[in-house]
C-alpha cells in the first residue's frame, strides 16, 4: 500500500530574487527560483511540502526539474 500523504509539513519563504540553486550535476544559479517550478517554488518563492510519514517531496516534478536544469545551463553560456 502506498502512502496517502495525509501528514505533511509545508515551508514557504520569499527570497526576493536572492535564491541559490545547485543542481545534481553541479550547475548553479542565483537570483529568482527556476521557472518552470519543479515542486520547490518559483520566482520569488521557495515552497516545499514534505510528507512526514514517507519523506516524499509533494509535487516534485522530475521532467520540470530537467527542463529547469537545461534552462540554467543555457543561461550560463
């Protein structure tokens, strides 16, 4: 049986273009949170919801994460 994510904790923070992201491959960005958001917020906001029963980040989207990483690499060039 899979977790139904009934017990969660949410964290939200406004970073006003002062976010820093380090991707799994070492690519780094600073400024606004990445767009598209991949489940950790976007723009001025860091927003995370975690299931405290299983540890899953609710709403994390791997495809959008990969898209944001490609965008970050293109901006770095």
